[in-house]
C-alpha cells in the first residue's frame, strides 16, 4: 500500500479525458493500484477519488460514501469501500439532489450542484467482474462527481466564471493551502 500524491488545479492532467481500462489490465496489478488509491483517499481524508487525480488517465475510481444517518443528530458513516472500473451511467432519475461539493484536487473550494438523485451504473471491479447497481443520494453525488473527473471536468469548471477565475487567481498567488483547516470547518461536506 502506498499513499499517492494528489494533483490539484491547475494541473493539466486533471483536464484530460481518461481512457477505458483494457481487458488485459484487469487483475492483481490493477487491484493494487486501486487499493493505493483507496488508502490515499482515506488519508486525505476524502470520500471519493478518481484515477486522474493521481495522474492515472484510466477510467476508474474509488469511493466510500455510505449514506449518512442522522438518527440522533449525529452523522454516522459505515465503511463501505467501492472500487469502480469503466463505469457507465445507463439510467438516471429525473428527481434531483442538491449538494455542496468539495474536491481533493480543488482545496478550499465549495459549491452547490444539482445532479440526478439516483443513477444506475454498470461497471467492472479490479478483477473484471461485471456489476450493475443503483446509487442513490450522497453515493450518487460522489459517483457522478468522480465520473466528471474521468471526463476531465473539475468542479471549478462547473462553477460560475467569476468564481472560477477568482479561485485560480488565489491559487496563483499561493493563498490556497496557506491557511489550512479553519475555513473548512464551515463546510459539512466531505471532499470528493
Ligand atoms: Zn473531485
């Protein structure tokens, strides 16, 4: 296991479209790569990580986004790691979910986005087995966010031009990352 460096904007690899994992790539080496990605995600900490975020331009991602339960006002999150290779959304609900998203590749940036609340996804696992599964609520948000990464899309590209250029200016000046943590406490969401 190894923790991999996470690329942040404006790294050019984050803007590239990832290619499908080939049949001859499924197996132990791919499983090892995905478990390194999972370790990287948990260490960050984050709830999802797509391969392009660690400079690997293949269509795969890891996530652990079990729906939060708020029985006694507290949030609980059971560990439920999913390794998702070559995902394809084959059905989406008309019903939308609005969520404030953050991203490990876009530190200190948060924005509300609307996405389909339920998506049916066909994907492979590390050894190539086929899966067909509905994702709903927060897990659906995380999955769709990570799949945007596979298309070379990061959340600043989906935000307003003004917000995007303000953010990139701050990155250029080196302001981002300088004051760690404090501002993040205002946001309840996890980074994807
Ligand atoms: Zn992200």
